[in-house]
C-alpha cells in the first residue's frame, strides 16, 4: 500500500490495522495509508474469536464493541439461544443472560475447566441454579415444540439436536500476531494489558535514557476475575500444572461463601484457587514466591482461626 503520510517517532505502539511492517528501514504502513518510521515497535494486535463455524450469520462471537452490540440486538428478540464453550466469556454469559431459554454445551466434564477443577465448579453450581430472580415472562416460554422451525440448529456429540435463534460461540480466540510472531501468545486480556503497559513503559524509558525499576513480577502466574458474582483468584500452578503425582491438595469450602484450594509440593505452596472474598491472595502470593517450608503447619494452613500473616512476622 502506498504511503500518503510519513511520520517519524521514537517508539510506536500498534493496536491493529497494520498493512505491513518493513524491518530493514523500520517502517510501518497502516491500512489507512499512513507510513510510520520507528526505533522501537510494540505490536498489540489482540485476538479474534475462534468460531465453531464461519460464514453463518446465526453463529456469533464477541471480541469488540461492535460484536457486543450485535449480540445485544440479537439477544433482545431471541426466544432460545445456544452457548458453546467453557471459558471465561461463556461462564459470564450463562450467569447474566435473562429473558430467553438457553442451552449450554461444553466438552468438559465440569464447567469452568479452563480455570478451576471439578470441586470449584461444584461450589459454583448452586449460584447458577439460584441466580438472580428471573422475569416472569420466562415461565411462559418453556414450551416449544421440537418440530418448530428455528433459524439454526445445533447437534451435540450425545446425538441431541436443539433449535435456537442463534448460537454463541465462546470457544477461545486466535491471536492476531501473524506474520509478526508465531506460536503461543498471551490470551488473557488482563495479563496482556499489564504486559503491554510494561512494554511501553520500558520502551519509553530506554528512548529517554532513563532507568526503570523491575517492578513487574514475571515469576508468578496470576489471574483475577469474577464468575457468578464471586471473585476468582488464580495463582501459580493453581491446577498442579506439571507437578505430576508429586503433590497434595488442601481444601477449605464454606457453602455459598468461599472455596479455597492450595497446591502443595514437598511442604511448599505451589499454587492456589481462591473463590470469594477470602483476603488470602496477598499472603498466598508471598508464600508461593518465597517457597517457605510449611511442612510443620499441615492442614492448619487453612485454619480460619489462624492469621496467615503470622507466617511473615
């Protein structure tokens, strides 16, 4: 694409709409014809929905403002929808959607398999079954003939077929990083946002000849979100990733209030799942990073009558 404008900048952060990048002379040509020269380039191209099928107007995904508005418009007149997926977006939708019937299809044995184990899923099930009071109209929409004509049908692996007004495909995303970077990339927007912020900060500091403190922790996986109106914190190897059989689990569960799972290996905390207002994330983060030997504490580590901060005194 021919450039219509040339601008020189010390560093450039690109969020999408890139027509091409030339490394030899360090230039970027955007889709609107602008031509930028740069010294440092940070590509923040985001991702696109990985739909179960493409080209079908009755299969929707959400990734930006426009797609969210399309979803809202279709939902406002829908009688029945199908949600396919078991990740963060699917979990949020099945809890929040009101005013229509919904079929939720997942490939895993338990909901939320991406984030937590079957025990945590079981803790959240009552929240889903007794969610916010529904509009009375829903009770009047429970009888639909299986022979009724629907815009689209979905057939599950169990052989059952469901008709609906549209299908929401919440089956992951595909990073928009090719042809710049190939392979695995950050797919949790909360962490991607932090990494992008830190990358920009480092680029600016280097260009200005300023030093920068290493105030970003790369040693510990951390993700904070909210599902079914419960705060969720994942730290470290929260599902014992890569630990094999050489680990043990400590659990504390108060129905409707909190769910705490700690992954231990040879007396040291390796990861944790915290659901609810546990106020344990800061202390557990330090215990995971410090790798303090907690063998002597045993199950008292999750004793609600013991102040976990005592371990740091």
